C-alpha cells in the first residue's frame, strides 16, 4: 500500500501581518531621520538670527534669592517670670492686651517678703537709736577726761600734804618727841597716795588712747547696713510683682491665680512683645550668600497659606556668623543641619499686618551690575 504525500505547511502558510507592519515602520523612520539631518542646519541658523544671545549674557542675568524667614523683633520677645517664688494671687491681664511701661501684670504671694521688710525696718530703727547715743560719745569722753584730771590732781595734792607731814614727823622723831608708830603711819599714808596717783595717771592715759569717734563711726555703719537690708527687703517685695518692662502687648499668659511660679519654673509666666518695629529674619543658605547685599529690595509672602498679599522690605543687615538655623523646630521640607547666614529684613508700613513668628517666603531681588545689562533682557 503506497504512503500518502506529506503536505508542505511552510509553503502554504501566509506571512503574518505584523511583520509587514514593522517593515514599513522601519522604512518611515529611516526617511524621517534623513529629512531631519538635511533641515537641522537651516533651522539652527534661522533661530540664531532671530534671538542672538551672547555667551556671557547668562552671567549678567539677575539671580533672585528665595529663602524662608520668620517675623520677629530685633531684640526678640521677652519671657517674664517673678524672681520670687510663690503662688499667684493676681493675674488680671489677658492675651492680646496692650499694656503700658511699668504696669502690673502678675503678683505672687508676698506675705513672707512683707514680714522680712518689717523686720528690716525695726532693725533700722534700733540702729538709728544707737547712732543717736553714739553722737554723744565725744562730749561724754571730754567730761570723763576732765573728771579724771580732777581726781588725779586731788590725789597729787593729798600726796604733797602727806609728804610735808611725813617730813615734819621725821624731824620730831629725831628729837624723840613722837613715837615711832606715828611716824610709820605717816610713811604708809605717803606710799598709799603715791600708788593712788599712779592708778589715776594710768586712767588718764587710758582715756587719751580712746577714740571718741570710733563708736560713732561704727554706729553709722550699722545704720547703713540696716538701710541696705531694708532696700533688699523692699526689692524682694517688688520682685513678687511682674511689671511690663516697656509699652507692648501680652502675647500669652501661661499661669492663672493659684498656680505656683518662680525663677526656676520650666516655662515663663508671661510672654511679652514690646511695641518695636517688626523685622523678618531670613535664613540664606551658604551657597547663595554672594548674591545678597545690604539695601536690596525684598518681597515677602506668607508661606503657610494661599494669602496672595505681598509685603515690601529691604535688606537691613547681614550677620557675620554662618551657623545652623536659629529655629530648631523640624518643619516639613527643611533641613536643620544646613549652615545659613541670618539676613535682617526691614518691612515697609502696610495695611495688612504681619504676626510674630509667622513663617514667610522671602524673595531678595538681585540686580545685575550697571553696564553689564544685556540688551533685550529685562
């Protein structure tokens, strides 16, 4: 039995349509590349004629510097605390309230300080009385010297009389007209008066060595010391009160009546803002410092919201210290380990006020040097 012939599938199967499509795409790409190569020189020469830019023009273009800044005061806000620890007994001010210089903002319990003040005042009164008595010292000393001189003169007179009596009795004894015992009594009287004269002379010398003004000077020092203690006690009473250092506004009150506060408290009792001019502290990264100069105009916009308002300002000063950012708060999109230069920007008066601590976007408008401006480039 003869075998059947094997059909030729390769000869009968038609070519797939995808192969033909890719072949035509390759041809079209080749033609497009050729046409582009032919027209590119002509296109480049046409553009160069329309907008010629010298190679050095890019160096003369103004390069504005944009950075983040914070609204602040030149000397910053003031944290207020009573320097005497105690419980708050009065706190009448509120956040946002305008106050005058020296106005009482807060008071802590001052009963202990008042008691110490009373004690110091009583000690001062005692020192004044001692001083009054000491002022009489020089006159009393003069009187004592006069009394001592009179006593010495009296002893000296008695001694001279006793010596004359002794001399007379010695003559009588030599003639055996008086007993020996009477002569011995006269000799003892003379010796006694000589010793008394020596004592009185020593007392007179002692009075001469005494400075009558010494006690007065000591009393004066005690009065001065008592006055100092009174001043310290009054200062302690005053330090129980927190007063506004100058005219300004209460930004935040952190304590209320009944709270304990003092110099070692972990947070201030009141955060105070003086009525000083607001500034912006812009933080310029080190690589852009060379583009910023004092006097350059500045545009300021709010960085946290869609506020389209633009405040105008000017670069007032540049710091001499390149360091880490002043604010250590980690905010989105910021690197706190970048070294920056602090730039102080003064703000022109505006109808819409800025707020302390407000984060803003600062744009410093740099300008090319005069004479290097390229024509046709604004």
